[in-house]
C-alpha cells in the first residue's frame, strides 16, 4: 500500500470486530490512527452526522491530495482490503 493513504479506525473498548480490523492493519504494516468512541457520545454523534450510523468499527481511508475519506462500515476484511488497495 502506498504511504500516501491516511487510515483512521473508529473503535471502542471490548469490540472484537474493532480489534480484528486493527490486527489486520498492523499485520499488513498499514499505519493508522484510532478514534476511541468508548463512553463518548459526542464522537458517536460525529459518526451519525458523517455517515448516518453510530456503531463501530468504521475505517476511513483517504489518499494523498483528497480531502474526503472513503469509509468502510462492513465488518468484512475483504471490503477493507478492497478499499485500501483500490486507487
């Protein structure tokens, strides 16, 4: 994967799907930052405004030069791989 991608994982403590996503990214040397929504309804409000959902994990991916993010909502590593590796 190109280093020009920025990846943000929205997650919460105790979420096995969130941990699965972060493990996949780590194992594949994909740098990412995390937004922890645990006990923070304001951050869930942000997700609702942006995407119409309040659940996690959500993975946002942006390429260099783009101001918007592609978001992956599915708990599906294949969907995540496609979003990461498709220009």
